[in-house]
């Protein structure tokens, strides 16, 4: 394999499961050092699987302290940060807006969007010190179409698109690129475990896109890899749906 990321250091959030784990695997296969982070404990399994050039860091995305330490850890382990992949997130409680609890709204926005702001805030100075870097943030089709009962999740996923663009505009002159991947329904524990009371839901989701199937974590990882690598060297501030055509 052509090692497109040889010598690069990548932080991958949500690396204990689904797309985050697939992303850690693919970037590692391309030669990147990986800091796999999650709150589930799965980050240790991912790092153990990847072995050489990978390290686990346990962090809660809602904790500013954890995220500051995460970036410090990447720098102390591997000498810097070149790539930041914000993949980790959680789903909303499924109430309509009038029933939604304010604490849940704040928690989801903190985990799914404030974390993206914080990791960029802490990592970008290190990227600049190395002459540039690439940030890839994972949103959702919930950011660009209405999914009822997902107020907080939708707000967070739309907000992270906006702050990604701000980062792209602010730090492009210093060689930082920032892009967004928008997954459609993808076969991960988040989706498969989300509707235990509605077994027909996955068929419904398959039917929403012209390819008539769910995405696979590896297909999302490929898009993240594109943005992480120099294959996208003249691409910044973009939003790429990887959704089987669902959002067209
Ligand atoms: N699966 C889908 O259909 C789908 C669709 C659209 C967008 N997404 C997005 O794709 C990304 C990856 O999700 P996935 O489908 O691989 O789900 P997943 O549940 O397999 O992985 C998400 C990971 O995020 C971690 N996480 C959750 N809360 C955390 C916290 N407070 N601190 C640290 N880590 C935390 C979980 O432990 C988990 O390992 C997410 O941003 C998700 O919103 C998924």
C-alpha cells in the first residue's frame, strides 16, 4: 500500500467503535501514528489491534480537561498533531422538541459540537507549529434535513459544519484545511442499536437512498482518509455527503 500518511500523527475520536475504529485502522494502514480516543474502553482495543504506532487515550468528549489532555498526550507520545478526526458522538433522546429536556440538549451539544470546537482549539496551534494540518469533522444528514425527535443532535451536527468552515477560513493561511463528512445511515452500533422497538426501521433507512443499502464504516473511513491526506490538498471548507445519495 502507498503510505500516504507516513510520519503523520492523527487523533481519532470515537475510535472505540464504528466509523472511528474504521478510520483509525485505515489511517494507520497508511502509515499514520494514531491516538485512539473514546470513553467506552474500546479505544484500548483499537490501539491494541493496531499495536505499533498507536496509543489509546480515555477521554470524555464533554470534558474540556480531558480534551486538552488528549492533545497534550498526542504531542508527548508522537511529537505533534497533523490530523484531527472528530468522529465520536452520541445520539439524542427521542422526544419531540416540546418534551425534550434542557439537560439532554446541553449534554448532546457538549458531546457532539462543543468537543469539536475544543479539539480544534487545542490541536490547531500544534498543527501550525508543524506547518499545517488537516481536520475532518463528522456531521450527519440530520444537519441538512429534518429528522423529527432529534433536536439537539441536529443542532449540534449543523453547528459543527459552521465551526469547521470558520476554522477553514481562519487558519487556511497557516496551512490548515478543515472539511466535513456527512454520513447517511451507516451500519454501526449507533444505528443498529438505536431502534430496538422498530425492527423495520433499518429497511426504511435502506429505502431512503438510491443504492438501497446502509453505508459501511469502511466507506466513511475512505472519505475521511481522502480529506486527511494530500489527495485533497486543495480542498477546504467543504461538506461531503457519503450517504448513498440520500440527501440529493
Ligand atoms: N451510524 C450512522 O448511521 C450515522 C449517521 C450519521 C452520522 N453518524 C455520525 O458518525 C459518527 C460515528 O458514529 P458511529 O455510527 O460510528 O457510532 P458508534 O456508536 O459506533 O461510535 C461512536 C463512538 O463515540 C463514542 N462516544 C459517545 N459519547 C462519547 C463521549 N461523551 N466521549 C467520548 N466518546 C464518546 C462512543 O463510545 C462510540 O465509541 C458520529 O459522529 C455519528 O453522529 C452516524
